[in-house]
C-alpha cells in the first residue's frame, strides 16, 4: 500500500473507529425500540368478574336479560369450569364461578360506557337495584351499584 493509499485507508479506518460507539449506541436504541413495540400492550381483550356457582343461572339472567348483554359461546375446553362469557361492544366480560369471595369488600369493578345514564339509573331502580352515588368526575355522568352477587358495577357516559 503506497503512501497515498495508506493515508486514505487510515483516515477511513479511524473515522469508522471514532463513529463506531455512536453507531453501536444507535443500534441498541433501535433494538430497544423494536423490542418495546414487540411487547407492547395494545388493548384490553376481556375482564372477568365472578359469582358463586349457585348464582350462575341468576347471574346469566341479570346480565343477559336486565342489562341486555349478549352471551357468547365459551371455548369447549373451558366449559367445564362453569361461568359464561358476554359480548360488550368489541370486548368481552367473562363471568366465572368462584367460591369463598367477599365481592362486596372490593373496589374492583367493570365500568360500562352507556348512551344514557339517566335511563339506566331508572331501569335499574325499577328492577330493585340499589344505586350508589359516585365521586363526581368532570365531564362525565356516572353512578355505581352492586350486582346481586356483590360485584361493583359502574355506568358512565361523557356529559
């Protein structure tokens, strides 16, 4: 390698060496971004509430008839566990069976987005459901109640 070739080669080589940490750093940032996108939570598929096994028929009646939710078929592999699944818009509520749980002792709940909070309040009061007032949230109308099995439920709409 002659003098001029060596000079050009060495300048290129040392430029690459100086830039290498920066490129390596960018590589790891890009890899981290790709990994974050690959493992991102992209939505909610379903939520589950529970009732006692002895309340399954009454729960189906409450959720399907009074609340008007549509029951959907559970996979065959899960049917033996009891309970039932409901379609709610493009999401699902799974009603499972579980014994020995004090559902009334928890703040865990499902909030159903509705088109008319007042109409739902009236419908539930007429059906004998005790309405619980909620803390006001600016921009929303809402109320809460406990289903007959102790699960906390919220009805909410943007005002």
